[in-house]
């Protein structure tokens, strides 16, 4: 064996050093008082006056069970529904993050319209009327096959049925699914 092959390179040394530092830091946090088990009272009622609402995750069409803790109409915490017949007490990473999707600051809360190069809020009625008018104009000018409808992995079988029927009533078979699962 060559003596050069037994040497530890600078890059390898830094990688090993970084890994050791991360291991040491996480080990120190895990073994100290930074993490403690929740008390029985904390598990029973984290927020006084809140209610648990059984619901389902809407991120995909599976419909896993969620128990949402709601206080004063605000979703404040969630747990997995252990007794749910579909998810049987499990969540995927998207379902575990469902509360952040609901409370996210980047979530649209009302429709927007670009007017004069700037985004402005508009009413739901105005937005739907403008969309319906534009779709009618496109169908009249270019025919119903000039539009395509896309489904989603987030909709149920019943919602998929409605999308398919809407496309048929519009006069086209141009429909597909956004299959990311």
C-alpha cells in the first residue's frame, strides 16, 4: 500500500469534523433539559377553552383523519386521528404540515386582478363573472376544444366527476389529471 493513500485529506477532515459537531450538539440537546415529556394536563388540554374537531386532510384525495384543535374559530393545533378507518393513525409529511397551509401568510384569501400592471383585490362575484365571460368568448371564437381542464390529486372522486361533467358540458373531451403522487 502506498503511504499517500493512508493520509486523511483536508476536505475529508472537515466533513468528519462537521459531522462530529452536529452529533455532539444534537446529543447535548437531547440528553439535557431542553426536551421533556409533555405532562398529562398538557396532553389533555393545551389551550383552555379549545375544542377538538374531527376532520380530514384535504391535501390529496386519500382523506386521512385529522383532529383539529380550534379556539375562538382559529385552528391552533392538530393531531392525527388514531381511530380513522383510512389513515389508521398515520399522516404523510404533507398532512402533518396541513395546519401551516391553512395559517400560511402567503395563502390567497380573496381573488386578485391585474389592473394597469398592478394587482388589486376584487370580489368573488366579479372574478367568476369575468372568468365565465372570457371562457365563453374563447369557446365562441376558437371552439370548445381550445380549452383544456386539469384535475388534481387533491380532489375526491366526486369532485373529479364534476370536473369531467363540466368539461363535457363545455363541449370538450380535453381533460387530464395532475398526477404527482
